[in-house]
C-alpha cells in the first residue's frame, strides 16, 4: 500500500515510497519531493515544521 504524503516545502502530494529524500526531525519523518526541498528544510527546519503543525490544527 502506498502512503501519500505532502512535501512540507513545496506542498506537492506524492507517494512516500517514490522518494529517497527524507529527514527525521523531532522524531517525525518528513518526506521531500526533491533534493532541493530536502536541503531547504534542513537549512530552516523550524520554518517548515511550523507550517505543517498549523495545517493540522
């Protein structure tokens, strides 16, 4: 079964199994659409984590 995820950087929906780009931050695994998104997240993780938390409320 494929798990759909949204890239926290570009907000694109994709399948987690299709990407090699992922980072564990504060015990949560974040999946990224591209390496560029992953690098952007690693540079400023708090900026994107805040976006994710706000959407889930």
